[in-house]
C-alpha cells in the first residue's frame, strides 16, 4: 500500500513564528488531506488538497502531485495551533482508504 | 448539528466483556470507516463500508464486527475485550472513497 511520511516528527516554536510541515507519499493520489488533532483529541479538517494550493487564514497548503509531496504552512503561529498535524493520502490504484502519516507534534510556546 | 457523531465518548470496561460503539453521520455520505488510534497516535484503518456493504477489512481480529443498518450508521461491536484493545476509535465518513473524509470526536476505550 501507499507509504506516507511526515517531517519533522516534532517541532517547538515561539508564538509568532512561521513553520513548514512536509508530507511525502509513495504513489499517485486522488485524495490528500491535512488534519489537526487538538489537545482534546478531535481531528479537525484543515485541507482537502490532492493537488494545487489552498489558503485558509494563517494556514496554507500546497500539493505537488507529480513529485509526491505536500506542504502545510503555518504563519504567525499561536498557542492554539499546538497539537498533532496529520497528513493522510489515498492511492489512485485499486480500492483503498486514507493512509495516515505518523504526524508532526507541534508545540507553540507563549 | 454534529456531522459525524460517536457514542459513547469514553468507555471503561473489564477484560472479557462485549461492548459496542455507535456512529451516525448526517452528511448524506455513502462511505463510512472505522479507524483505530494507538497509544503512539498512529491512525490505522480497520473497516470501510460503502452503501452498507463491507469494502475493506484490514486484518482486524474477528472479535471486531462492524454493522451498518443503513447508510447513515456504522456501529462497531467488540467481543471478549482484551487489554490490547485499549485505544481511541474514530468513525469517519465521505461521499465516496476519494472525496474529503470527516471524522467523529473519537471513543476512548480503556480495558482494565
């Protein structure tokens, strides 16, 4: 099945800093999503982005499907951005579901 | 009006018991899923249903039995619970296999 690798595994930022999270995937995809798991355990949808670029407030994401990677940008980070960020991808080949990466644990300190 | 809702949110039970987790979605989606998140936060697919039909069963012990009475519901029944079943179980749904998936709030199962 598809392999999804995220980097870095952990990230500590000062409030106000910017960061880039990376997701590499091993196959062609027809679905790629970014999620934020907050400290209460909820999985919040950030982006559905199998290709192209999207922006939502301080967050933006870019997927370069031909090169099999996606980036999540967080600008002017806030303490409420803390949590685990997951990338999940679904391969075009065969029938499959979203496969998750191991996540990036982000801690934003005041 | 929660899109994907699971009950209960927390479940503490003894080894050997049988328990169920319920999931309902009001998004009109055709596809529903169960994922398991282990203690290291890794999320892994367990089952996928499309229009009440089982599509994917990922090497899950047969003590786990999903049931989909209709497109809007996918329940998970677990027999003879073991300590290793302790985890957070997430239900999710999507319009189809390649469209955006939405997750419930999770059920934290603790087996003692």
